[in-house]
C-alpha cells in the first residue's frame, strides 16, 4: 500500500499543512495517491465495497462505473459557496462573502474530527501539464474515494506532481470532507454527505490561496481542481499575474484547405458548450477538433497573441440530452473507462438517460435506486446527471490539447440562451466593445433549474458563479489585456445565440452541427474576409455571407435570426444600465462609455 506521506516529499510547508489537517480531521488512515493505473483500480474497488460504485456490464461498457448520489447532493450549491477576503468589496456584489479570519475559525470547528472512521486521501494534482510554468499545483485532501477516482480522470494526479513541486514549489491546499464521520461500528452509506443543506461550505480564500469544502461529494463542490481552483482561485491569481482564467471551451476549426483557427467560447450551463466543443460540422470539408469543454487559461504569448490551454484532462459533462444526434463524439468518449453519476441503470447493466436517442427500456433502476418504467411519472436520470470521461478518449481530441504553451486564439465567443432580441451572431467593433458584450451576457433560465422560466439572468462572461473576486475589477482586468499587447493581435470577439425562437415558439436555427455555418463566417472574418453589415449592436453577416448550402431554412426564419430589433435592444440597454448599478465605482468607466455609445447608436445618433 502507499507509503506514508512523510517519506514522499521534503516540502516543509506541505508536510506542515498535512500534519495539521491530519490532527484536525482525525482520519483512521491516510493514503497518498501515486496516480497509477493500479491505484485507480484499487480506488474503484474501495468505492464498490462501500456501495458507491456499481460496475457496469463489462462487455457493453468496459471499466465503467455508476454512482448514485444522495438526493440532497446533486449539484453545485451556489448559495453555500463563499469568497472570503478581509474586505467584502474585494469579493464584490456577485459573491457570497464572509470575513476570512472568522470563516477560518468556523471551519476549524466544523472540520474537527470530520474524517473519524474514514480514510484520508492525499491527491497531488496539476492543473495543466505537469511541470509547465503555466500550470498550477493543488493538493486535495479528501475522505471520498469517489472524489479520488473522478480527480484521477479530470486532472493529472500523483507522484510526478510531488516531484514537480520539489521542496519549495507553490501549491494550493484544497481540503475536502463529505462531512459524515463514522462512529465506531457505525455502518457506512453509499453516498455519505452532510444532509443539512445549510451546513455545506464551499469556501475560497483567494488571498492565501486555499480552498475548504465541507458537506458535499458532488461535482464542482468536491472535485476541487475544477471550478474552485481552476476558475475561482485561478481567476484571482490570473488578475495578479496578468492572464485570464475563463469558463470557456477551446476548439480548432480546420477549413477544407487545411487552414486552422482556434476558437474559445464562454457559455453558461445548459447552453451546449460540450456539444459545440466536439461538434461534427455539417458543412462538407470542415473539421472541428476539441481541446477542452469547460475551462481555458489564456495568456499573451511571446508573439503578442493570446494563447489558451485547457488545464483539465477529462470531461464532466451533463448526461441527459447527450445522444448520437446531439453529440456523437461525447458518446464515443465515454464508451469505456468512465464514471456515470445519477444516470439510470438498465437491466443489462448499462446506463440510460432521457433524450439519449435510444428508446427507454421497459424497466430500469432510476438515479434514486428505485424501479422505473416508461410509465413512471419521474425522470430515470437526474437532470444534472454527469459522465466523467478521459479527454484522450475523445475521437476528435486535438493533437495540441496538451501543448503546454497552449494554442493561439483567433476568436472568442460569448453566448447564452435567448429566445428573443439577440441575433444568431454578431461581431464586436473592437476589444473594448467585445469586453462590453461579455459583461452584458445573460441567459434565460430553463424549467430544469428555476420555477419561473424564461427569466433573464445576467451572467457576465458566463463567470457569475466562478469569478473569485470583484466582478467590476474582473471587467477592468479584461479591458487591461488591450494594454498588454498590440490590440490588433488579440482575438476578435463575437456573440452567438443558437436559441432564438420564432413567434410560435420553434427554434429558428437548427444548431448542433449546423453551428459550423456560423463558425465558418467567424473563421472568414478573423482572416480578413467574410462580408458584414454594421448595425448599432455590432457587425452582422451581410445577406448571403452565411454559408447555408444544403440547409432548408425558411427565408423568414433567416431574416428573424439576423434582425436587430431596435426596440428590444433599447430595453436591453436599459436593463443593463440597471444591472451595472450593482458594481458601483468598481465598474470601469470604459464600460459605462460603451453602454452610452450603444444607446446613442440605437437612437440613430
Ligand atoms: O459540478 S460542476 O461545477 O463541475 C459542473 C457545473 O455545474 O458546471
Ligand atoms: Mn462549466
């Protein structure tokens, strides 16, 4: 079994921290992860022994497991997520805040003895290729075997990370507990977690930096490399260090002539980021390859261009709705070596979920472990059911996806789910206008997550739940990128909306593989071609500029997709004025100026 952590590193700060957390959490055992394939097998065995994992049919889905969470622990808990600094203004109006010192005192009491009866796992992990100067190392300490298995897929784990850390490298301490200590002889449950929703704490101390997460075993609450480190903590580090940590997919679009352009895109949840990142273009000869579906770290390279890299090594994607129609490449990615959480389990031992593109089986076991038939009046899979799959298994993974320098980005997309107002695509006039567009992004809520549907929620840069500091300062940081290089070398910025609806409620645009038509226009624009017309909100495709060959799109739908409704935009601008109020004097004056300029253009002045 694994050696004691004392013998594995000479890093005195790391040793001191680990000694402290062992004393605080009081686990029965301590296990340091080496990241080997044997270890992954062993951890899965442990998770099976506890009933957390069920092995799937090894012929249908080799080396795959299903986990069912407790019904109280099914998604990120934004209302229990905190950014803790000395002054509230540093966390800003969009984050929950508590004074750092007070919160630490509280957490020390909560974590005291929280791992009694359990094994503490130490996971050394690297976000980004091990040893790259742009990567960040974290050490996650957790009492969940489920977390260890998922982190092993999602990040680079093990001894090689401790070696890269050396005896005095920087690391982010990430302490995680499911918050369910076991008394002597108390039996365990398949999904231990804190049952009281008000007693979960996902806490970030960007000034340390460090992360403390208590009470949840699910997704971004518990896999601390993902949203906690690679977005909230990294965004705060990026601001200090002059780069960007973003909630973005990264893809490469190759033309029939073999020319490549890399595109990054920020979209809120449930807007098809994973689908876009792995899309199969319907336009003949065009090719999309995927570098990442969730997080992009971007910095100015030596040539003055903006380079992006994906710090993760796996996909933690929403399962329901994923099918051979919507995302065949994702379906091929999780055929093996994958973990499914809160999906249905068929009698053959495979997984099933709503809109998987295969008929519902006559019987299955639903995500809560109960019998289910197509007549049941509830869903077989939880709407936030997930697959965890290794990126290298994606059939269209880009050859440069692990390039430590990243890839040069030509275009940045912002988007959301908007039934009206926002056209299919438009282009920013320049960087500052593009930052304004990102700050104005929003998405309509869906029935799946809020009682009132169709309500616009502002979600600037799709970073609302993930920005680790004052969002006003974040806007300023984005603006400042233009001063760090020749602004002509920065990516062009576009806004896209695949979700516009007609008056009768039907989607005007087919989406999915046909989004390649929009990407082609973007590709042409960044190369100096592509015809556009200037409108008050930005540059839209000129008539005939979108390649619609082979697509039967009614002329009226196309017109609606590319119309700027000046009345609706005046309302949009008024809403934005109100939203901007929240940021007070932290709102950069340049953005106020952009908003005023938009209003002027809308009034034809
Ligand atoms: O649970 S995660 O935060 O990893 C996924 C998501 O909510 O976007
Ligand atoms: Mn995400």
